[in-house]
C-alpha cells in the first residue's frame, strides 16, 4: 500500500507541475495589459514602461515562468497587483469560506446521493424509483445558475425565508445567521451532483445485485440486509468513489458560478475579480490552489479505491 500511495503522489506532483505551465501560459495570453490595468487607461507610455520593467513583464516568458515557479516552490504566491497585498493571505481568507461551502455540499452529495441510489436500486420499478429517475434527469440537465436565480426568487424575494446574497461570519451573526447564508448556495451547488451520484450508485448497485455471488449469498439464507451491507455495498461503491472525486472537481468549478450569483466572498468570486482586474499573480495563485485541491481529491479517491479493492494497488485488472 505504501508503494501504491508513493506512485500516486509522484503522479499528482507531475500533474501539478504540468498545470503550472498550462496556467502560466493561459494567464499570459489573456487580452489586456497589466500595467494599464494598474495605472489606468490614461497612463502615459513612459509610466507604463517603468512599471512593466519593475514587474519584469519585459523578460522572456520562460524567464518569467522560472521566477514565478521558483517563488511558488518557496511558498511565495506573489503580490496582488490591484490590492497591493500578498496573494497568499487573500486566497487563504477566500478559501476558508469556499471550503465551508464545498465541504457541506460534498457531505450532502456523498450521503444523499449514495442513500438515494441504494433506495432506487432496492425499489427498482416502484413509484419512488421512477420519481427519483425523473428528478435525476431534471437536476442534471438544468444548470446551477438557473436553480440559483429560482432559489433567490422563491426563498428570498417571495417567501422571505433566507437572505438572497452575502456571507455572515460565524462569530458575528451566530449559528442561525451563518447557516441562513449557506442554505441556498449549498443546496444549489449540491443538487445536480446528488442526482449524478444517485444515478451512478443505482446503476452500479443493480449490476452487483444481479451478480452470481449475491445470488449465492441469498441462496445460503443470509438476511437481505446483511447481503446488501456486507456483499453488495462494498463492490457497488467502487465506481461511486471515483465519481465522487470527479464531482469534487465539479464542485470546485460550480463554486465559481454559485458564489458569483449569491455574492458569496469565496475563492470562486475572487478569481472572477482577478480576471476582471487583470490581476495576474492573484489569478495564477488561485488557479494553482484549485488545481491542487482537485489533484488531492483524486489522490484520496485512488487511495480509497486501493483500500477497497487490493487488485488496484497491485496493478491488476478489476475484471
């Protein structure tokens, strides 16, 4: 197992390095000029030239990349050009708020998606299964921003149950005020992914329930609950673990949309701010953090997969 984890760590490190090259290249082909973004569109050419020299923007791109990457290895994420603050604490503040949103959403996605998928599989063809299938197609097909707008109109404007936008710190507003600002973003961010996990869990569970070893376990007279818990569920959850890692990445992407609609001051909204103001160091640092989170989620999924299925960590086929 140790060798398996080391191989996955090396693979994750390679992916992160490759993504630093991709992120640096993408950020530097964005339209606009950093110097003009800082000094204003009416800045004189001489002032722009002085600032470009100060920021090292006249250096060749490989040199700029090396300086940035070397600083990144030492934990230096650069200086926000617009805020005139180190990028690391700015990103950390936003990441803490996004982590709360994403963590609550992930717990809801994993628990609700798996439980609903198991229920649908064990009640195949019944009214509950049919309703869940209709709900799956609905929530997967409709994008997050539509549900965000609908939730604001219904629960904030019409019923006046929840605040429409913003964020309330836990220490200032108490538990109820803090939770009230999270209910709609968490539910909207989770809706489509719950349907995704439910659908996959149902499909995987049905396939396992029709396998020969399940039929043999039932023929031995084992209780149905024991058959499901001990024999069916561990095998049915293997594909679900993989899809949960993918959904963790989708949560990261969905955070940008949901935080923007609900004016939630998290990392997604901070990235939108960095793009609008052409704040390259802040944008690069934020994208690296998101990439690292996604790589870590996939690493954890691989480890869990290896624990549940020893053939994976020994490099054997699962067939």
